């Protein structure tokens, strides 16, 4: 209690110490508070929120927490979510509910107000931290254990000594094991930092925290002041050393997962090229633009779904995948029929022509959709991260790894198990023989190029989740794609897989030491040297097909 | 030859000029116009940012013509596309000045494009208005810098983080080219001058268009877990920002834990991101669309009407063009001519209202006075202003925190010099 009032006093002096403008504001608040001296503290808090200055809001939060009023939780939650509104003319406060419904913040009764006159009570990062801590303190006794755990975590992050009594009270009543552990950690976090706590208790707290082997715990232990008692400092240092030992192992694991994730992005970008360049031998500089078209297809699909069937948004990507395949594939067939078929066997001309096509496609997209980035939303199930041991994995990266492997497997099946795949292999290995056997080589060429382009379009759907959807999207991947295909071995899908993953992991192990720029340079030099030694890449094709 | 003739014609009184033109141009009915060059990339990597600026210029010129033009003549925009290709910028600048005889050019975005056109503007003596925040360390007779110098953006932002957020550890992350490198050099010197230790500063550069931020974001997280409050100062430019912010959001780096303050992320860049998880991250600019003034409201309305898109956002470099264009118009009116030297002399000291309620002035060092705003990203993809300077800050061409630069001063009025050394009392050259 004394701590709280001290904090309020501190904020008041700080506000007064600022500028004349703030003094005037503070004066206004005092005036506004004056008539309600006999009213409940919650009214004072609401008046402070209504003033909508950052220092006033801080004061309001402090008052509200210490008031212990029933509506405190609802008001704080609304403030935190940006749903606490103040009416311009009479400074009355309202909480915005679902679908434009409003309730009076003071009474909780539903109210009908003109939304145009309302303004959100603003927060900055300092206030946001303070609201979350306050919210944690008031929700510590919430009915559901999950919410109690979340509240305990919020308190743990804030390390606010004022919350200690609330934590103790909650601990005394806690029955759920998970929530109990979270509360104890939260309590330890406060005690470690509290100078006036008994030394033995602080050391016990350090040991409790050291058991949580994560960077946050290490951060907490490092914050033990240099003037702390010797025994406490030793305990903290031991704790940090222990945490770092276990983190070193997980760091290496983390690098591998990052590498696999980067590798699967490279694989997705390159796998279409492995068909058009690797199997057909067309140097297709417009490959990146096929990826871009796939990403824009995703954007259009999401846009339509948002407008017409918002409930399907979570599955928008599943609609986008086949459509992106069809759109990019169709563009690919058009390019093959329109330009490339006249240039078979003339790699230089093909290179120049497809480069020109890539510029045309970029500018066309720029004209249609505008030059700025388009927002492609991430469905809820792909946002956020989860912990696996000491690894922190983000859902979207995991989804992309799985997706890349599925695409790879599907493509392999198409080439090995279908008639089209058989014909493709026949035509690329010996065109005239295949033609003599009655295979329509023209048709097969067009379909193969369409297949490669369509797969690139599918890659675009995945890349729209992690990169910009802009006309330049494809340019960033074209060099990497060629690198992967050449490194892995032209004409071999497995080579592309191994090449992509090798490059990804190598890149991620180099990056922490050499930096992103130098890391990339080292990798390029390594590939140049490798190609000198093995001009045909990792998995070189053998046999007559090579000479053809 | 042609340009000298045109210049001479413009220098003489309007009557004589009209007579000369009538004599040289056979078609007397052709109405004379004042040409204004627009040098922004409409294709290539930078098109994403620069196309908008071209549209703003067309709108401003359109408007000025509706008001009756300038010196009784209509303005005519000459738009060229340097295609994000730095040498092409120089070629296109030459084309604008020598062939099209433009009175002034509004253009460039990246520092490297500005450096590439500088010799052309010096040689042919024309005027460039450069609207983007940049690294400073430059002041040229032919260039007017309407964007922020480091003391109008980077330094106040760092001060804000230190005072308001209590930041003690700094990550300086940038794209690997001249603007981030120079800005970070200035910031590093500034922070060390304040007693920040080496181990509390982490500097990281990434290539243009970097898209895999997993390692760097997790490094930042690790760097931030030392127990001291950590912030990221981001000079990451262009396309790389979207994947960077997406990765921050995915790895759960919240603004309340490690705030990121960006110097190159504005409303346009946020348009491509879901800002829900980014609420609270910061940006430092001299203008935000959310600033509530009558002038800004009118500008936004006009812009959305002009582009026929009620969702189009406005941003800082757009405001810089508005200020620059209005200053140029006033200077031409004051000088009574579009002659380069006369306009350069007339424009210093010109004051025009900016869109945030203040009045910006062109200074003798060819930079302008600007207010500084710190904004936090909100869920609508806009910025809420959380701090601003009480007064306008004069742009400083030469940083006070770098050796060799702190003794230099730019003054094109009394000293006729862009790098006057106050120690040696001579124009030109770095400090000894």
C-alpha cells in the first residue's frame, strides 16, 4: 500500500517537473477530481483516464489497482485492448464491446452512444507494460487456471513489487499445480529484485528461477545488482552458467532448424526451376515472376474471401494453392508456346528473351496492382510460435517445411508414376526417338513448362506468408534458385532437395559468425569452388542423356 | 547551346523574353510553359516508394495550374523513369535539364541516386529538391534537402528511447549501404559520448531485400536478455522490412519488451503488413498521416480524391515534396524568374506552412526546419504520436558527433560554401 502511494506521488512529481503544458494538464485533472473527493477512487481513476495524457493514465491505473473495485478488471482489460473510449464533450468513458455495442465503464450498463464522438484512451509502451502488470495483479484470482497462469506470467515480466501481496494471497488459495508453479516463479522474480527481502529467501528464489532454462530466466538473474550480498551473487552466477550450458546445445539445434526452414524456402523456390531448367534445359529468367504471380493469386483469393465469405479466411491458402498452380501454369504454357519453343537449343537467346519476359511481367503486375506491397494475411493457425524443449519454432515456418516436402513428394510422383512424367522423361532424354514413338513432343514441352511454372506458383503461395508481396518478389529468389539447381545437379530432383537443405543449413551456421552479408559471400565462393571440382553438381546425371 | 539560350531568354524581362520566343518559335500560338522535372523510379526495386512521390508532384503541379500557374505561365510536369538504376538517374537528369530545359527537378530517393545526379546538377547548374531523410554530411549549392537530416530524426529518436523507455542496450540494425552505415556511425559516436559501453551496442547489416530474418531476430532476442532494457534502432530499408516485422511478430518480440524504432518505415510500408502484433513499435518522422491538423486533413482528402482511392495513405517524403514545391513556387514568385541562381538566392529564408501545423523555413545550409515526431504503430496500420518536439528543429548538414564533420558548417548566403571549416576558416576540405 505504501509502495503504491509512493509511486503515485513519484508520478505526480514527475508530471509537475515536466513542462508548463503538463503542469496545466495536471492542474486540470486536480480540478476535475476536486468535486468528487467523496466519491469512490474508481471515479478518480476514470477522470484521470478521461484526461488522456500519458501521465494521467498512469495515475488512473495506479488508483484503479489500489481501489480493488469490481469493475477494475473490465476497465483495465478494455484499456489494454484499446477498447476504452472517452466521449469528447462530457468526458464520459465507455467500453467498446462486440459489433459496435458500448457499455458504460463506470456502471457496466449497456449504453447507446454516437461512435463518431468517441476517442480511444491512448497508450504508450510504458503504459502498456504497466496495464499488463496491473491486469495480471487483478486477474490472479480469475476462475480459469489458464488465465491465472497468464496473469502470473504478466506479473513475472513486470517484477512489480507492488504485486507481491496479491501473488501471496493467490498462492495461499491456489489449488491447480500449473498455476501454482507459475505463481511461485512470478513470486521468485519479484523477490530476486527486492532489496529488502531476506537473503535466504532471495537465494531460494534464484535457484527456482535457474531451474527454468530459458533466456528470460538468465536475463532475470543477470539483473541481480552488483551491490547484492556475496552469497546471492554467487548463486545467481551459478544459475546463469547452468542456463548458458543448456542454451549452447539448444542454440546449435536452433541453427539446424533455421537452416532446414531456409532450405525448404529455397527448395520451394527452386523446385519449379528444377523442372524447366533441370529437366528441359531452358534457362528461364522469368521463373521468379511465376513465383510472384502465385503470391498475387493468393492476394486476390484472400481479397475475394474477405469480401464474400470471411468465415473461410482460415482456409484461404488451401483455395489459393490450386488456383496459383493453374494461373502460373497457364502463364507458363503461354510463354512456352509464344516464345520459348522457337528458341530451343539456343540458350543465350532464351536467357535474353525470358529476362525480357520477366521485366514485362513485373511491370504488368505493377500497373495492375500498383507498386506498393499487398497485404496477404496469415491465418490464425499459422501465427505465433511454440516451444519444443529449448527450441522456439514458429508455426508458419513449420508449415512451410511440411508443405515443401509435400510438394517435392508430389512432383516426384508425377514424374515417376504418371504417363505425363514418363513422356516428359522420354522427350527430354531423346526427343526424336520419343517423337517416333508417337509422343506429341510439342504438347509435352508445353505441359512440362506449365508444370514447372505451376509449381513455382505454388511456391508463391508459401512465400507470400514470409515475404513481401510486391512486383519484385521474384527477383530475390531467381539467383538462389539457379544456385540450388546447379549445386544439386541439373536434371535431378533429389539433387535439388539435398542442395537446398545443404545451402540453407550452411547459411544459417555461417550467419551468426560472419554476418548476413559476408555469410552469403562465403557461401557463393564455396559454391564456385565446388563447381570447379564437380561441374555437374552434387548428383550428376550419367549416361547418354547427358551428351544429348 | 540550347540551354544557355533558354536561360538567357528567361533572364531578360518577360516582354523581351516573349518577343525572343515569338521570334524563335515559329508557331506563335504555342503557349509557353514552365517545365518541372520529376525524377522518380517508376519501375525496379524503388518503384514501391517512388511512384507515390511522382503522383504527389503531378497533383501539386495540377493544383498550382488551377490557381493560375506561376508567373502567368502554366506549369508542365516532365516525368522520366530512371528505373531504380543509379547511373540511369544521372542520364535522365541530364535529359531533363539539357533537353527539356526544366526549371527545377524534384526527385531521387536513395542516397546513391542523389550522389549519382549531383555532378550533373553542378555542371548544368540546375535545382534538385530531395525529399527523403538521409545521412547528412553533405550540402550542395544546387540541392535543397527537404527530408530530415540525422539531427531531425535519428538523434531525437534515441533520446526518446533513453528517457521514456529507459533503454541501456542498443541494436543498430540496417541495410548495407551508405545511409544506414553513416547514420549508425553518427549514432554510435553519439551513444558512446553518452557513456554507453561497447558491449552494449550491437551493429548488424543485412543485404538489400534480405528475407530470412530468423537468425538475426533470435540474436536480437538473445542480446536483449541481458537484464538491461534493450531497443532496436532500425535503418532497414525497403522490401526487407516486411519479412523483418513478420519474423518479430512470429517470434513474439513485443514492443513492451524490445521496442523497434524505425527510420524508414512509414504508412506506405505498413500497408503490406498486419500490424496487430506490432502495436507499440516506433517510428521517428517529421510527419504522420494521423496528425490532426486542418492542413493535413485537407491534404489527405485531396490526395485520396486525386488518386481516386479512399484508402491511399500519406507519408513523410510526400510532405517533404509539398513543402519543397511550395517553397520553390514562392521563391520563383519572389525572384520573378525561374533562373537557377536567382531562385537559389531567393529561396533561403522562405517560409511555408507544413502539414503538421508549423512553419518550415529554408535555411542557408539548404536544409529546412522541421518538427520531430515519435509515433507508435497502432492496429490500423497508422502511427499514434507519443512524443514531439515543442519547436521546429533546424536541419544540420554536418553532424556534431563525428570527427572531421563537427567543425564544418554549410552556409550558401554569407559564406557561399557547403563545407566551411570553422577551425581553419577556409572553405572546403575536412577538418585537419
